[in-house]
């Protein structure tokens, strides 16, 4: 009879040489991932630079939360592919120039933002309270049009890497939020930095601070496929015995480390998983149906409410905004889920009474070219980001790029450097020195993002 594989992400624990590991993570001094429960859409991974007392992780999280119950939380949401600024936030006061540039894909009669000369894509009006438009009209959202960096590289790989690390360099590096945790985090709390998904976001990679990746606490307990009752109990006894053995080479040590963490972390997450008696993270707000993105935001809102000491978190949105063709239909299909999920997330935070502690920053790796290519737009500069929350500064927070004067590559001109925004978030929201995270931070201006 064929063996059933252990459902613990064991491929992540295969012995590798130090040089191979360094090639994988660059300069980030991370250990192998500790993964469990990859079945049924759930799991947790812990990342740390040294052995972590996992049995005390939640105690450390609770202590941190008790010491600073009102500590601010920054959530970074990534829209993959390069969202088009012009079709998302339409310059209604210069609609003629916009229509000339996007003649075949233009948005007709866009809804106007309250008190603004800007329109918004109709799909961004969907969701709780009117979605993204509703948040703007309520004074809870500020747009950052024209965001990018000088002489932008239009490669997805390079641009995303620059945004993730906060460094315009090709070499490997920890993520900008990982570096923030290195400078300001808690060495005993891996839940201080969380990626909601099946792997750690590069934004959260650290040199030494422990961080975590979780798709959901549900089914995060350790299990072996199709094995139940007495056979499962016997397997667990063997698994725990493996964790207690001493000695061995790098491969055996990695396996023992995996054995210990997989079982222990599953036990620690159990209080936050759904049971027949209810859902500890249940929300009173309706998220979009059948939306993994919405479910992860709901989980994050629930976890922020708990005494876990979460300080920074990342969530990747679904879909691909790399709209080289069929852009009109692509945005009509993709943007509703973004608006619905982010609108629900904000409403959920408010319903749980934690909204004043949370600021959400939404970004994409670049913008699109101002001229359409008949049915879509190619890679360009001057994209779109925004901040949302009860304490977010509302309105237009950066200059909208000109639709009549372009850069030397015929792209929209960059009006705000993303490192300016990072430094502003670190100082104004997280309340720490940006220079410890963003090299040469003093060379960048600041933009007011928080009220």
C-alpha cells in the first residue's frame, strides 16, 4: 500500500547547504519555513532567525498586547500586476484629454468623488457603505496618484522587489516591514508581523525578528491525510518522539525542528479555529461571498481584535491587474472584489472597536502607459496607492500627473516617491524613526497621511 504523505509542508525542511539557502533568501537571515495544515485552505508558517520558544509564543503575544493595547497596526495590501491609474481614478476635470488617451477603453460617466474633480471606476462603488468610493466620501480614504520612483524599471520582478524592500537595488534584502520589526519588534512574538496567505510576503522578511504566515487558523492543527483515531494517535507519539531525539546532521535537525514546531504551533492556534460551537473570529459584517481575499481580511480583522500583539500585516489581493489587453472587461471583473472586501474590512474593524488602531495601505508595483494600445495598456509609471482608515487623511494626497506632459519615455510623470510614503507611514503611524528602515530617509520629503 502506498504511503500517505504527511500534510506538514515537509518539502520546506529538506536539508540545504548554507549557500543554497542564502541564494533563496538573499541577505535575509531566515531559517526554513515551519509549515503545518496545508490542507483545507489553512496553515501557519513561522519564520525566525534563531530557535524560538514556541511553547511561550502566545504568552509573549499576550504580554505585548497587554503592555500596549492601543499600539497602531499597519496593514499593507498588494494589488498585483500594475493597476492603471487613469481608469481607476478618472480626472473628470480633464476628461477630454483622458478620453483621447484611453479612447477605446475609457470609463464613460464615472461616478464623482464627493467634493472632488475626480471620478472613480464604477466597480469601486460596490460593497459595504459604497466600497472604496464610500470610504473616500466618508473622509476615511486618501488617494496617492502618480506614486512610483525616479527612472522606473517597468519589469514586474524588479519593480515589485523595489517596493517590497524599499530599496532601489537588485540584490536580496529583507522587506521594509521586516526591517521595521528588526528595529522595533519583539524577539519573542512571531505574531507581531503576519502575512495572511500560504507564504511569507517579501515585504515581511526580516533579518532577526520572528514573523508568521497564516492563511487561517482553521484546520491548522497537525494531521495526516486519511488517518484518524488510534492510528493517528500512534503516529503522533512517533512524531513527538522524533522531536525529542538528540544529535544528527543538518537534515535530521531540520526534521526534528519541523516535528516540534508543527505540533506545538497547531495546538497554539486551536483556540482561534472554527468549531461546531462557533467561530472565535466571527464577524458581524458581510464580506464578498466565495472570496479568499475577503476571508483573509476577515481573519485578519478578527486576529487584530485578539490579544496577539499584531503590529504589521500583509495581504495580497487576487486577480492580475496586468491589463495589456481587454482592460475594460478585466477591471469590471476584478475591481468589485477589491472594493467589496476592503469596504467590509474597514466596516469590520469599526464593528470590532479596533478601527482607530488600524491603517491600511494599498499599493501596486507600477502604473500603466497613458496611451492605450487599442484594448489595454502596457507597463508604465505613475501608479496609484491609497491609505484608508478612521485616522487616514482623506482626499487627494499627492499631485495627479499631467495628461498632457509626459516623461522622456512617454509615461506619466512620477509625482510622489513610494519611499516618501514609507517614511511617512513609519513616522506618522508607527511612530518610529524612518531612518532605521529606509536608507537615507532624510533625503525624501514627507506627505501627511494621518490625521
